[in-house]
């Protein structure tokens, strides 16, 4: 990975202004003369840097500011305050050279024309981005082969499945060989096989081209498969910026342990009453969070004193950490 910084944000803030109107006809009339203004900070004082070749997961709950950030990064909306440079440019100026060096893929929005085959849209994009015929053919051949869609290029987009359309969207966004790629929910709504195919393609493309990628996703599998670094945003503010490994240790060096018993158990048993536990309704199955240095002794005691049908252990998965943070963002402040 290069030390060249491709994205730099400093104190980035985006405010949205709305006006409150009292109800009824009288309220509508009075609003002509006086309106109550409301200012919402969708993103507030956000700063970070991305180097060439990095692939970063941008995470946060709904309404946290992820999409607002992505729209500022790509020049769709203008920041209210702060500084933002993408590839040395102000993205909201949207000059042609800048647009030829970035790509945006939004899983919930299409850039392809539905009533024509994907190849027709690709040819239009070739002219717009001024891609040579030789480079265009080579990229189409390679990407369609990797994604397994060579036989679908001349079928009308509206007749393709969701997974097939998403593959075409990726191809359309990468035809011009961008240096920075923004992926907003690229696997949303796809089945497990399609998700895995998209992830594999993104990973291979990144390794070959050493581009920089920012990805937002509600599927933690996307993040674990693709990202080494995570950036969390809560209520418009950056809450975490660091490695995936450090993120997984936010709740401590614990492991998730599950036991299935042959008979119902007493929840107040001294063996486990001091641990965070989640029981099923008939108390025959329990999930613990156990400090790593206590795992072996606790497991041995439970197995020796109880009739255990099944036993499994793993590190706390990223999904659980994320869920805990969404329920209690204060954990991040304590971690710092």
C-alpha cells in the first residue's frame, strides 16, 4: 500500500435546514410570516484520510450519516463546513477529470437503462469516459468472464435477476478503471451465492488494480471479507477509526461460547450466573460471553457437572460487537 493520500476530510460538516409549520389553516397562514427553523447536522466535524490501495468499511446505524458522506465524497452534495479533497480535487466542482477517476455503485439505485441491453449502456459509457476500443474490449471480456455474465450482455436489463443486474452495475462503474471506488450497499437484497460472487470479484479487482475503496454495508460478512480498516459513524460523528482486529476487541478479549443441555438448567447456577448469558425459552441452550483466560476452566466445569449435548466456541463475531455499539454507543467512549 502506498503512502499517497487520495481522500482527506477535515472538519467535514453537512447541515440540512427544514422549517416547522403549525397545523391547520391558521398555522399555514402564520408560516408565511414566521417559520421555525430546524437545523440538523447529518455529518459533524468528520475527519479522516485514506491512502492509495486501502479498502475501508464505513459503518453505522440507519440515519447515522453514511450516505450523506458518500454523496459529499462523490460531489452529489456540497459540505456546509470543513475541507474535503478527493484525488486533489473539490468533488462538488464535478470537473470531468475528477469524474473519470472515481466510481459510485449504489445497490439500491441503477445507472443502467432498463429498456436496453447492458452492452448498449456500456458503449455509451465508453464514449463518455473516452475509453479506447482496445481497453474497452479487454475490460468487458475480463469482467464479464470473472462475473460469469458473458451470455447476458445483450439481454435487456429489466429481464435480468437482481444479482445479474448488480454485476452489470459493477461493470458499468469500473469500465474507466477508476482510482477511487465508492460502494454503497453493493450486496443488498442479494442471495448468499450472489453476495459471495460480488465479494470475490471486488476483492480480486482491488488486488489487481490497487485502487482505494470505501464500502458501506449492513452485511458484516462484506466487511469481514473485504476490509482491514473500519470507520464508524454515529449521529453524524466519527466514533471509531481503526483495524478490524481492534474493533473486534472493543468488548474485551472474550469468546462466545454456546452449550446445549439434555435437560433444562437453573439460570442461577453459580457456574454461569456471573457471566453475560442468553438462554432459550426452555433453558436447554445458552450463549455466554467469557473472558478468554477463563474459557478452558469454565467449559471443563460445565461439561463435568452437567449433561451437555453440544458445545461450541468462537471469538465474538463482528455482528455482535456492532449490535452492542448500536444499543450502547457509550462503549466507544469507554474504549477510547
